[in-house]
């Protein structure tokens, strides 16, 4: 990526990208980051803005699902950054997409949520790992309630990760919206094992929530 274009993406200046929207998919860094990835990564709490990404996805909608070298979509990056406002904007653009052959005619938002990166993490895995409760709430609210969110390449499901963090709020958010949530972890452990081992003050609530979930499902 040209340094001037990189600087424009970081600063949220959309003007240099208006002339050749068809070529924006080829404007990437050595790590495969598009201008959307670059802008989202550059955000911070003090100067957060969704304007650039909103405008860029209007110009070039295909950037919404373009992945970098790690297999991260812009949604993965927004989840890692804990940027719930950006997640909402990405969902808005996904909802504007037709259910075409790329998504098999299915709900485009659900299909985006199911995409995994090189570590087999969906955006929900990333949000839990990086401790963003607000992003977890948005992702689970918009997601397919019947999707299980299976284990990543380390054998960790989002529910297991939430229990391991000792976060009853994340556990409740996942179980409240994901009726088929997988609960496994590495080495045969489950979310219940993780709750016990977390030694957090909230592990009692976590265990109660998980047990209630299993009782309801069975």
C-alpha cells in the first residue's frame, strides 16, 4: 500500500479513494490489510469514528468480507478492538447486501458472523478473548440463535473462553441468545471446568447459568 494511501486510511480521509473504487480490493498492506482493516485498527477510544469505514463500504461493498493474511475480516478486527459502534456499522452494510450466491441466499449478517480466521476464530471468539462485553452483546444479538460457535484451533469455544475469563455477563449474553452454543474446551474440558478453575467471584453465577442452560436444552 502506498504510504500516502495508508496515511489517508489511518486519518479517515476518504477522498484519495473515490476515483478508483474498483481497485480498492488491491490496495493492501504487506499483511493483507485493506484500507478498512487499517482504519479500524487505528481507532482509539478518545478518537473513535465510523465515518470512514461507512463511506468506504458504500463506495466498495466487497471490502466488507475481504480478509487479511490472518483471515481476519473487518468484523474480526472490530471485535478485537472492542469497537461496538464499528460492529454496528458493519452489520448495517451487511444487511444492505442481497442474499446472493456468496452467502448461499442466507442471512448475510449470519454468514459474516460464521466466518473464521486462520485460528478458526469467529468474531465472537475474538470479542470474548479481548474482553469486550459490549461487542459480545451486539454479536450475539444479531447472530443465528441455532449456530453453535464451535471450537477454534485451540479447542476453545466462545462459551468456554467466557467462563475461563470469569465473566458471568459474557456467559449470560451467549447463553441468552445462542440456543445451541457449544461448550467445549481443550483437553476434554468444558465451560463448567473453566468456571471452576477461574477462581473468580462470578464463577458461581457462571456455573448456575451453564447448568440451567444444559437442563433447559436436555
